[in-house]
């Protein structure tokens, strides 16, 4: 009789932080390494199971982050060992029935949470007889206290800075493993030289390519940044990817630009765009930062979410992989600095490659497999 595949349940939600993409990257690695020995399932804990109004959280997220000051206040007032415990207790009382229903419908051999609000309520609801539980932290440095629970079997973090945060919140050193942030394999492999990639994507070949993004939702001051660059006379091609922000894409495509400018909506070939580009302009999202690092793409960070993304800026700048430029004029100056000083730009490229962790998803897959008695070797 053939052995039944092991079942891994991934808990996530589309409330920022790259939770979905992190889970998908790990599942991709699991499938490549273990094939049909593992069946993986992703569940959006809010949208699919939480009672109202929490089930609307993924829909509200794009609107909540448009007022970053309020986001930052909510982050800081809940970020502490005792404060996080109070949040978890109140939250657990409200959703415990939903969690019981979730695991009745999706029995599994291993639970993996890539969302901080799924950890404590699940552990408290399922009790001592639960499956093994692994947390994969998707924030780089400023990791919230809600990520860390002393009863998890393993907590996987992306940086040494995140590990120190875990220890501050009473995690044991043997519970925490620094691996890196999992990103899709497409960002970790070479798609070709820049010239061939630009030809394939229909990009001009005669100027450096600057890639301007705002995450999957096209958030941030993309329009004002693009307009300021348009008046700078910099010798560049600007490629703007607006994600799912249809209104922004239409506005930008309707404008007449004074220099080569290409505007796209949501694209499937983001890894190829990154490897074809010379410089990335981005908000301080952890997923985008790690994708850029794996592509060897220096970045200029123009905005961030207060609280959870504060540390991302200092991490990138201190490692030499990018520049913090929160005003459009500062972005232009940063671009000009790299264009006029190719040696400094080359150092930034080297820094990206030095701190990149392209093997993170595969290493996480191996760690998960050990909990269900599988070995890729």
C-alpha cells in the first residue's frame, strides 16, 4: 500500500507583508523537492474563516495603509510582550470557533503560519494535541511581538536582527533559525543578460533602466515621483509598474512624458523586469526588498509603513544595498549620484548580492520536511 502524502496547512492573509507570496515560494520549493509526497494547502484565515468584520480585513488593508500615521500608532501600542498577550486573548475569544472549524475541514500533519495574527489563537485553540507548528516571519527587522510565541516548534526568521527581536520576546535560541525571506524561484535564477532581457521585454537599450514600483497594489507617491523625474533631464528610461492600481495606470499612460517612459499594470514577469533594470525605486516592503537583493538590483526607498517597515530602511542602507530618499527631489539626487559615480553603484550591486539569500525557500522546505519525516536527500 502506498504511503499517503503528508499534509501541510499554510495560514496567511492578504493583509500586506507579502504573506501570500512567502507561502507560495515555500510551496513551490516543497513541490520541487518532494513532489507528491506532500500536499500543501493555503488558507486565508481572515477572508475564509474569520467572523465579521474581521473577514473584511484583506479588503480594508489597502485603505488602512493610506493613513500611515494611524498604522504606526496601532503597531507601536500593541508591540510588547504583555500588550501582545492582551491582543491575543481578546482576539482568540472572538475567533476560536472559526479556528476549530478551519481545522475540522482541513486536518493536517504540520501547520505553517506566515501571518502573526494566526499564531497564538491557533495554538490556544488546538491545545497540546495539535500538529507541529512552524512560524515563518515575513518582516525583515522590525518584527512585531505577535510573531513570537514560546510554544511554536520552530520560528524561522529572515535576519539576525529579527532573531534578536525573537529573543527579546522570550523565545529560546534553539527555537529560532535565521534562514532568510522566501521568495519565488524566478527571482533567484538568472534569466539572461540585461541586453537580451530588455529586447525580450520591449525596453529601450540606449539608457539605464530605472524601475518604479509600489507593491502589488501600486501604493505610495508613484505619480509625484514620476513627474519629478520627468523634469530632471536624467539620461534614463523609466519603467513604472502600477500593479493592481488601475486608476494610476490609466493616468500615467495618458500623460505625455519628456523622456522614455513605459507604464505597465500588474505583470507576471517581475523577476525579468528587475534583472533587466539598473535601479529600483520602491517602498520598503520586505518582499520587494528581498526580491531585489536576489536580483542584484540596488534600490532607492521612497516610503515605508511606520513600525513594521522602519527597520527595513536601516537594514538596506547600512548594508550598502540602497538609499533612503523620502522626497522626490532626494530620489533625483540619489539617481544622479549613482549615474555619475559608477564605482559607488557597483558597490551597491555587490552589497545586494552579498546579503541576498536565494536559497531561503529551499532551506525552509527542508526544515519543514523534517517535521513530517521526509528528507530531500
